C-alpha cells in the first residue's frame, strides 16, 4: 500500500503545474534518485524529493552563485523535501551516505521567460524576432552549440541599454525568449546576444 501511494504521488506531481510554476518529483530509493537528471526546469519551479526506501540525504554539491545551499535528510521522519529554484543554472546534488555508489542528481534551471525548443543545434545563431513589428509581446530565438554564459540585452536607437533579458550560463541548445514589452514605449529597438566570442545584433519595432 505504501509503495502504491508513493507511486500515485510520483505520477500525480511529476509535472504538477500551477499558474506560474511546475513541481518536479524525484524519488529516493536504493542507491538511485529517479529521475537523476531534470534538464529543463525554470526559475520559480520546485524540486520535491520523496523517500521510497532507505535513509538518504539530498545535499547540494555545486550550484549557481547566489542560490541557497541545502542539506536535507530523507528518512521515515522526514520523507519529503522541497526546494524552490531562485537562480538559473546547473544544480548538482548527492546523497552523502551513498555518493560513492553514484547516488547523485542534477537539474538545470532556465531563466524566467526562456524555453528550450529541443531543436538540434550546430552553430551560434540569433534569429529575427517574431512577430515584428509587435505589440506588446514577441519571441526572440537563439542557438548556442555549447554551454556558455549568455547575455541578451535590449538597446534603444541612441544605443542606451534598456533592459537585460538574459544573463545566465545555459547548456547547449536552441531557446525561445518571450519578451513582454508592455513597459516600453513605441519605437525602434535593438537586441544583442553575447555568448563567449559570439555577438550579434538585430532590429525590432514596437508599435502600440
């Protein structure tokens, strides 16, 4: 009965979506976290570990700068632990009791507004935003062939920086960033991506 309840909990909450976030469930059993990798979480999402059997910990090993460290027991008295993601980047954790047996896990959090597309990528690319002209939302698509610190910024026609959209280490992939420009005035703007040595600028038009 206990295993049935835990299984139902796993499937019910694996991708439990609220208005603004998702909860991912990771079970701890034997020498394994399942799933051991969550590649596409987002800032604001929650990771919840659930005990199936044994006595374990979920302990942060390497996390993005500014994120909160954690070291939580997963046992009969405390069978679950939840962590709310506040910083984008890669998080690595382990069970301190069973790390030598490979009981480790990882999750990658994308910045708010970014969604990976799952498309294959073999070159750096910054696409034209769509739609363009737009009011007030548009999508900016970009690709990076290897993990890089990515910045995506908006400038006005005078060259003044208006807003930083992305400033995070991202894994290889193609991404869509949904820009909501409701706080900007109508006009011509430029968006610039920098990823390692790659830099590109494109023009967009906001019409209200």
